[in-house]
């Protein structure tokens, strides 16, 4: 098992944040399937204000590159990502076009 932590900001608008959370109360089945098919076994998203924090646990052979290829070939995932981008905003540290930014672990107990 591998664990990754990522972060992104939402547009700082209470109505848009509420809509975003609404989409995540029960995600579309094809989106859940694509997440699981990529080797992600656990995905939790937390919010404080407009900052999101995601914890992912994956199978040992998971790779972001493979997931990106799978997502690019999946029309439903592309529709979902385009919709979610309406609510998300890139962090200053993000590369062009990058949404969720991988965080570096600085402590473990």
C-alpha cells in the first residue's frame, strides 16, 4: 500500500463550495469505477475554508502517469474533471494545468 496527500483550493465562494460538496455526497458510478480501476483503494477529501486536502491509499503498483493515461481515454472522467475545474483553483505552487498538488510528508509517527 502507498499513501499520497494532495491539496487544491476551491473558488472562495460559499455557494460554489456548497455545490462542490453536493457533487461529492454521491459521486457518479463511472467516476468511482475509474478511481478504483486506477488502483486507488481509499480516497478521503477534507475541507477547511476553501482549501481541500486529499488522502489516497493505493495498490503498490499505482502510478500517477498510468492514472492520467486512463483518465485521458475516459470521456466521462474528462467531463467530470472539466465540471470540477469550475469550482477549483490552482495553487501558486501548481504547474500550468495542474489541479491537485502532491504534498511532501515532513513528519511521521
